[in-house]
């Protein structure tokens, strides 16, 4: 029996384990000095002025929306080809969600569609307050164009870079927020690096950073320079907003710091593996295409999404089931969010975002993670070849 190959998997080294154990034996377990150190490392890698570590990317998206004052009667736009969290964050704030269709060869937010939708929304007085482009597979969206539109139409941008730490766009690290207000990362085990569960938001705005920091811990600040009252006694902390407990623990942060030491190696390895898949597919002339990566970006390669060509699309379920039977943990990233039962109950219908639906109909994610061997990759592509 061959071993099961998941579509993604964490890579934990002995150094990672040692780093966690060291914190477990220290006096700080929850948010403490390691969380600040982790935030410093993230800041320096992505070249942003502020980083706020939290317990998931979902929490990061939530506090990011609140920091940008997204509230009832306001609108957030994201893409249907994403994990549900990119849209749910708007609903947590009582705001509305709508979707922008995607490009057929990347699955990324289509900027032409965005511009058309903005023009139409302006006439109806229904412009979004926040737009959330999603860097699917670790490949950055066209942020220059989206940023230009944000200036023209007056919306804020949260990059959902859950897949993309370690990637870059026109030489700028994803997370630098050069073309956005806030950028969000996930450290769930299937993502690029992990802290077990975890996430972070980066920004260059002190105001947004302070607000997100308060919101991750009940809306409380302990920093006297931020107090609203004058001459407070020494025991005072102030609750200034309604926040949550979204804190990351110090042992998770220690794991994150250790994992980030191998980030550039990790990204190189992932890119090599993607290249090898491309080579096998082209050498064997298979009717499959891996999603396109624009030349101005370095993808972090969280996922290898293959698009089935032509009449093969109709056989997706068959191919998927046979691959699973062979212990190949294929997946679909993603079923369009607006087709989820919950979103259908909110009034979304099939056919509303045709390019996203067409993209989603013909995709399968094949295994890609740092420890995948060449033999594993040959096994995956050969299994598909046999099925054809
Ligand atoms: C994984 C993921 C999230 C949520 O991340 P968590 O850390 O699990 O909350 C959000 N958006 C996208 C695009 C993701 O892939």
C-alpha cells in the first residue's frame, strides 16, 4: 500500500520542536515576549512597519475589517474563489458581501471585472468600503491596478495573503502593504509556515495597528500613552473598544520564529516542485495546465492547482475519486463561496459569477509541500496519466 499524500502538509524540524519546548519550560505561555519577537521577524521579512500576530487568519480578517470601520449597511467585496473566511469577516461586522469574478487562467480577482463592477456600483451608490483580493496559491493579485482603483473609488484594501508569505510582487514582498492598507497571513498547518493555528496582519498605519492590537485582546490597552483618562493610577488598563480574545500563545510564536528561518528555502523548494510538475505535464503532453503565475510575481506556491482541459473537465469527479483511492489527497480550491448553502440562503445564485464557476468546475489541487519527493510527484502525475 502506498503512503497517503495530502495536498499540503507542515514541515516541522527538530529545531522547531526545541524552540517550542524551551518556551513551555519558561514562565510565559500565552502572549508575551515571543509574540513580539515573532512580529518583529514578520515585519522585517515583509518590510511593513507593523505586524500583529493573532490566533488565526480568520481573526486577522475580522480585526482588520473592524479597524477599517466596516459596519452595518457597508459592503465588502472579495472573490468567490477563496476560503469562506475571506467573505465571512464582512458578515461578522454586520456588513454585506459581494463578489468580483476571476481571471480564467489564474483564478485571481479580475481587475477588469472589478473596474466594471465599481463603475456600475457608483451609479447605484453601492460602492464597497473594503475590497479583499486573495492571493490564490501564493500568487499576488495585480495590486498596482487594484490600488489605483482604490484611490479612484475610495475603498480600503485588505490583502488575503493566507497562501502567500514569502512571495513577492514587482520585487516587493507580499505583506509590505505598498498597495494595500492591511495584509493578512495564515499559519494553519497546510499553509506555507505554521504555528499550529495562527495568523497575522501587517500594516504601515500606526492607527490601524493600534486598533488591531487592542481588538485582539478585548479592546484593552495597557499602554499609558494611549489612555483616554489623565493621571491614571498605576493599576489602570482601559477597555476602549469591544474586542475579543484572539491572542496567539508564546509557544506558537516560538514555532513561527523557528519556521520563518527556513522561509526562503521553503519557497525555493516549493517553486522547484511546481516546476517539476510543469515539466512532467509538458514532457508527457498531458491535457492539464497549472494555474499561470504572472512574470512580475514570485509565488509562494502554497498550492498546485491543475486545470483540466477540454472534455476532461466532465471527468473530474471520476479522476478525483480514482486518485483518492490511490492515496493521493487531491482537493478542490475552491468551491465558489457564493454556491455554499449559507451564501445561497443569503440570496446568491448559480450563474452569478460565471468565470469563477467555470474555473472551479475544472480544477484539482495535487499534492505540494516541502518534503514531497520527485518519486511522489512522478507517482501523482503518472496516476493521472494512467486515468487518461
Ligand atoms: C486558510 C485561509 C484562511 C483562514 O485561515 P485560518 O488561519 O485557518 O483562519 C483565510 N483565507 C484564505 C484564502 C485561506 O486559505
